[in-house]
C-alpha cells in the first residue's frame, strides 16, 4: 500500500543582499552623503574618504573595521536622539523614494510562497534596520555595532561582520540557532556583488541580481540565474 506519510519538505529561505540588490543605491554610501548635506561632516574630507572606502568595497579590498569607525563617527558624536531624528529624515528623503515596486513585488512573491525572508547585508545595523522594516522584513543580518556601558555605539564591530565569507558564517549561526543547517533548508540568495560569491556558492539557488560586470560574467559561466530587477524606471 502507498505510504500515507507526507514528504519531508525543507523550509525555504529567500536571502537578499540590500544595496544595489533590493535598493538601486548603496545605503551606506548615501548615508555618508546625507550626513554631509545636513552639516555633520566636512564635505571635502568626508567625501574623499567615503569615495575611497566605496572604491575599496567595489574592489573587494575594504577593511570593514576601519570603515565602520569612519562611517559611525558623526553619529557617535551626536548621540542617539539626534541620530534617530537624522535617520528618519534620511528614510523620508533618500531611501523611501528609492524603493522600487519591482523590489516590493519580489519580496511579496516570496512571502506568498511561504518562504522566510532574511536580508544579509555588509552595511551596519544602525543604517539598515529601519530600511528592512520599511521593506517589511523582520530578519536582518547586518554588521552589528558594539556598544558601551550606556548602550551607545562605540565604532567597533560586535562579532563577525557580514561581509564576504562572514555572510556565510553569520547565516550558519542563524540556522544553528533554529536547529537547522544548510542541508535542512532550500535556500535562494539574491546579490549584485562579487563580494557575495561565497554565499552565492553556498545556497541552492544563486541569483545574480542587477549584477556588476564581473558577477554577470561569472553567473553566465556557471549557469546561475540573472535577474535585472531595475531595468525599468520607477
């Protein structure tokens, strides 16, 4: 007689990079531009250093510890109240207008399929937590910021940064906390960047999303799906 037991269906995870994947911009870089615009940083000096760090990131050579100290300096100096007010303005003026319908539709399709959605980003949690909330995503793995005795950020990183191989490590920790491992889930990962090749190689379904030239070439070589999410104007 045929078995009445249901097949063992693995939970499905939809993992997303954030910058240039779900957003058509780099939120970390744009935050730096924004803080200069509101007078928190010197335009020439901050712009020069921000551009240099951004170039290092694109080249895969970024020292993330140095960058986080630099990127959080203005926030740390002004305290939590001013920082939260500035971030709310940043969301209104920069991020919310940039969220494309195509990105929301992709997330919604995964929700309707019953997939659990996780954003895995190399940008720090101060910048990205409100963005994830605006996208309706509760699970966020971002660069965690160390805090002092008063609970305010220090400029250092807490734990492993979610960059390159660190994204794989943080996802493994996330899975382990839920009694899971990679073999126990069916995973998809969307990313635009060569920095994310380690996680793209780890998942069941890698999707090169709005890929840069190098990732597009690699995806074509390996037969990975390519998704140009922002080919149409908002």
